[in-house]
């Protein structure tokens, strides 16, 4: 039996409030933010939103966001941040070390361009709600949906490959340290692998992926390592 005096000793004197990340283990946009938080050594509560069960469309979540997608980062202050790139840029401003952007303006422009190639050119075309619309509203077959997915992901990654080959040497997307561009690229590769998108010839892309996966910030936040991971 636990004595009352013990309970008293262990009761917290104040409520600890921390950041909350509403996310889904397989969501690449969520994974981007998990990497950035881990890279900067920031802790948070992992709040799962199961996209396959449609939890992003339930009032419990739609009451928190304008657009029913993950991730959502709720700060200790209660402020809400959405859009993974905006969240990462916020974290970079408030917690600049270790950095995710290079020190020079040209370098930052290149890193942001690479990140946007994934966030703006590839990801929107393979998002769950887009794929569901193709199948459910436009009558596209599952096979054609998969072709659509592979076509746009492969084409987008080829563009990233060309961009990487014109940049500074180094194993990561931009030099010898991971940046915002790697935070975006790695989750997109996980996604591509899951849908068997051919990766042949994407030499720099693959090298950046392999280098990132040597780092805890990337490996310990990968989909299979998440508390809500399912087979
Ligand atoms: N541009 C947004 C994309 C967010 C997004 O589309 N998230 C996906 C998961 S990766 C989602 O929640 N999809 C829900 C749906 O399609 O219904 C960001 O970077 O945060």
C-alpha cells in the first residue's frame, strides 16, 4: 500500500505545460516537423490524428485548425502554428541553434527552393485528399491513382536531383550539415518508397537520404518510431 505521505511528496507542485504536435505517423508533412523539433532538441507531446480514420475531419480537430490537415503545433503559450514549413521557420527563428538554414542569403534561398520543390510541387499532388478525390469523385481506378502518384513524385524528385547536382559539394542537400531541405526531402522519400516509386538514378537524392538517416533527429522520428505507428 502506498502511504499518504509518499503521495504528497510526489505530487507535482505545478502543472508542466509543453508543446503539442498533432500529427500522424505516416504524414510526411508531420515528419518534417518532428525532424526539426528533434534536431533542435525540443520536446513535445505527440497527439495522434489518424488520417485513415478521418480524424482530421472530426470536430475535435477541425475546431483547432482552418484547414483539416496535419501537422498542427500548439505552443506552450497556447498559440497554434500550421503549415510545416512555416512551423520549421518559426522554430528556426526562436531556437536558432543548431541551425536548419545556412548563414548566407544565397544559401538560404537555395535551401528554401529545394524545400519548396517538395512542399509545393510534389506533395500537393500526392496528398491523401487529392488521391481520394481522384478515386471517389472522378472514378479513377486504383491502378491509375498509383500511376498518377508515381509519375508526379518521380518527376519532382528528378527536378530535385538536378538542383542538388548544381549545388555545393557535401552529403546533405546543401553542404555538410542537414538543413530545411533535408527535413522536407527525407519524408518524401519515405512516402515514395512506400508506394514503390523507382529511385534509380537519383544519386544525390539517395546520398542525402542515407546521410540524414544516420542522424538521430531523422531516424528516431521516422514513421515506424512514432507512438501511433501501425504496421
Ligand atoms: N502544406 C501543408 C500540407 C499538410 C498536409 O496536407 N498534410 C497531410 C498529411 S501529409 C494531411 O493532413 N492530409 C489530410 C487529408 O488529405 O485529408 C504542410 O506543409 O503542413
